[in-house]
């Protein structure tokens, strides 16, 4: 295929993209692992909540305290993982 002389392909010549790549891969790996972990914790919480109250848990289940230790354990662990997930997401999405 013929390309005219005025057509150029832009390419980076600096090393910034090479330095950022491992950080982006690490952030993506953290996001993937924590997504699955939060999903499993949500399933555990939902099953226990449905068994106790015979209805679906509220959408804000992670932010509402309960008196039942069987419900509180997955809720607190998910709440602990959420900020790590969000930081990794910001690092991945807004990388230079």
C-alpha cells in the first residue's frame, strides 16, 4: 500500500510508558482479584441475609451494620477491601 510522504505514524520516544506498564499490570491484577473477592463476599452475605430475613439484602449492605456475626464478618471484610479496590482502579484508569 502506498503512503504519501506527509503521512506519519506517531510513536512515543520516551521511556515513560515502559516504566508505567508494571504498575498498570499490578493494578489490573489487584482489581481482578478484588472484584472476584467482593463478589464472593456479597454472595456469602446475601445467602446469610436471605436465610435470616427471607428477603433480599439492601443495595447498601456493605455500609449497614448488623447484630448477627454471621452477617457482619463478610460485610466488614468487604468494607476493608473496598478502598484498596478503589485505589487500584484509580491507579489503573488514570495512569499517565
